[in-house]
């Protein structure tokens, strides 16, 4: 496959996080998955995100039927607790609640019969209801399942957003599934920690290649702990992110 490089050469050498404004993938709802263990841990991350220039975060706890069988009912209470703590601490950060769905039969059932937890994002005049989805890390999802998920989501007016598209090792050699995802209207996000090299050179290279192809709409913290917030901070000198922003591919501004 031939990778293209559509970006302008002249781009700022540093990233202004205040330009991104919103982070759309994080695990800060206290005590519900492998993210923030409690309100204090979440508050530390929120404070640091504010210091980087962020003004809003979409919190996306895992929904996996085996490991984290979350639902709107299990998430709303802990989310409200965090909202209250942020307000009481006077931290200027807006928080919204969505989820990160593992692509499996349960997710498909939620799409067909349930109430998916989504968040809104404007692309020009068009408003998208976004649903964050992830593949398993070890085995490629069945292509028929991926096609069904795209179809069912779009039938409901939902835009599927694939989390950390660079982190699936089985797609590094042949990203045909990502091409299919893109061609059928799915959106993609990468993790800041991948660009910072936290998962090795192959994953970092994959993130860059997906960005260079124009597939990526969001660079996310995927913050489970402070290590991820620091990875985001380390991107302050990332030419890749600066070029991606200069090329107008970021949709972070669509959050408000
Ligand atoms: Fe995540």
C-alpha cells in the first residue's frame, strides 16, 4: 500500500493544547474500570488537563460484557460524584459522559435494541452523534461484525469512532480493516501515548501513517492515570500533531 503525504510543509513546530480544547477519550469516572480508582485520582488528572489548556473532556469508561459490564445505570452515579467534586474544587473543566464499547455481539445488541452512550461533535454545519468503539488487542474482529456495527450505527444516525486505531498489532502489516472502516464512513482516533512512543516504534509509526492518510480526527489522552496525561504533555513539541492540526484534520473544535 502506498502512503500519501497531503500535509502542507509549513506548520508550527509546537502544539497548543488550548487549540484542541476537548479530549474525547478518557477513563476518569472513578472506580468503574481500569482508570481512575477514586475521585482524588480523577481530580489530579482533570487539574493537569486544565493546566495544559483543555477546557472539556468526554469520559469514556469501558463497556465490556466480561470485564466491565457497565451501563448508563452503573456509570451515572460515579460520574455525578466527579462532576460535584470538580465544581466544589472550582476547576474550570466541562465533563461529559459517554463510553468505550468493545466490538462484540453485546455491542451490536446495544446498537440494535439499546441506548448507546454517545457524544455530540459538530463538523461544520453537521452534528454527529459519536460512539467510541474499540477492537480487541489480540485478535482481529470478524469483518462481518465490523460491517454490521458500521451499518447499524449509521442506520441510527450514529458516527462510529474507532479508538486507538494504531494499537492493533494484527493491523500493522495489513491495515485493510482500517481502510474498510474509513471507506464506510467510520472515524478514527489515535492515542497521545502512542505518538509519544509508549507502545514502541511500530505503534508510533502506525499512528503517524494513519494521520498522514487523513484518517484521524482526534488525538486522545485515553487517560487511565497520570502517565497518560504526561504522555499528552510530552507532545508539546510534536511536529506530527502540529502538521495534522495545520492540515485541518482535527475535529476537536467540534465539541464546543
Ligand atoms: Fe480507552
